[in-house]
C-alpha cells in the first residue's frame, strides 16, 4: 500500500467474525484515548463493523484531540467526538454513560525524569476510569513490557508466566493492570487486559524504525536480536472482539504475531525491499521481550498479514514518501528507560 486512502481501507475493513461479535455486543462504545497511535484506526474499524452488523450503537471517541484533523476525520465517519482530558475529574464525570469502554490512555515516551506524571497516567487514572465506568464492560490496553526479558528460544512469556517488569515504565503499566483488576473485582466489572507488543502499520512500528535507519544509512543495532510484531488491523480487531471476553476475574491476553523474528533478518529483508545496503552493530543478546500469543490465535485466528507482507507494506510506504508518525518504538531499549 502506498497511499493514505489505501491504508485507511486496510485498517477499517472488518472481518466477518468482528461484525458478528459486535452484533452481539449490546450498547454504546466509549473509546478513551481515541487520538493516540491505535485510537483513530480502531474507532474507524468499530464504526464500519457496527454499520455492517446493523447495530444502532454509538461510538464515542474521547481524547484531548491536539490535532483537529483527527477529530474531523472521526466525526465525518460517524463517531461522536468528545474533546476532553479524562484526567480532569469534571471532564471524566461528564462523559456519556456506555455499556462498553475501550481504554487506550497511557504514557511511555518522554517520561524519563517525569516519572510522577507517568505513574499518574498509567496507574492512578485507570482507577478513576474504573470507578466512573464501574457498570460497564472494560477492555484496557496493556503491554508485553510487564513481562521480564526471556530466552529467545523460549517462544515468549505466556499469560500464565509470572510478570517481571523492567524499569519504571513497565512497573507503572503493571500498576495499571493491578488497579483496574482491583476495581473490577470490587464492583464486579467485566475486564479484559490486552498485553500488546508490537503493532505495525506503514506509519509506525518496529519495521518503520528499522526502515528509517536503513534509508538514513545508519547501522542497525541487533543487540535486541529478536522481536514480536503484529499487523495493526489485527490488533484493533482483537481489542474490539475482546469485549465479548471481558470477565470477572479479569481476562488477560497476550496480543502479538505468532513468530519470533530475527532483528537482523528483518533488517536484511527491509534493506532488500528498499534497495539499500544494511550494516549492523552489536551482537544478539540471549534474551528479549517476547510473548507467546497462542491463546489469542486460538480465540481469534492468525493475523491476515504476515511479517513479509508488513515488510513490503512499510518499504512501499517509505519509498513513496508516505507520512510517518514520529513515535519510535524504542524496542532496542533493554533497561526499561524510555
């Protein structure tokens, strides 16, 4: 894909399974953090799936909306756009009631030296949201960073494995999970916690990070020698379909692709697709942040786009001069400092 309309179509085309699931989900959907990396494409996908399902549900897209163009796009697609800072108690209280909540709010980058604000966003705010929507069904986005680094040959950490966050960011994300789980158990709120790593589409993700390095002639550090990644469209589908799986106690799900991928090989494939030589630095470490998403694939099937498809998508996008989001994954970071 080379153009924004092509990308939007790919991200907003629901599967038959998503349409069927949302047909069975009763009530409106509130998406908190609707202007973040995932939010706009998730809202557009939800709107299309609900329309195909013949559902009268409204999608309330909530964010501060620093970019008015994003708000305009979602409004034009049929979302009820609400410009609000959910960290403000009055603004949170004024949000519409809804039977379903998708919680995408979080802080990661630029938090070094501003840890207090990060903890407030990642661990304190979720408790307030859980109180506000105690009668709703909540799907909250978490991260695979709550797991420790594991052996690259292990297949990744599963939901049954103990957590072991590295660094304050990851600790605050585990705090989000614990606070939400506590509130949900106190109030009987159905909850799903989605541990995602790493979503990819042509404007951002691990492959974009690598592709931009290669085009700039920079060496690729392969110390973090293995990664997981997954097509953003699949990630959005799983998050929405998880509404049907929210439960008390909480439903926990790893969300990523089925492969453990070599950073060196991904860089090589990108280099070939971009027509550029690739130089590498470092030596592969024996551990990496990896997750086993077998449970996800058993419930929701496999991603429609393979890693090779995603490499081609990203290379075509970058060569065509497509706009990229300046939100690097920093997947090479191993000490948890983002």
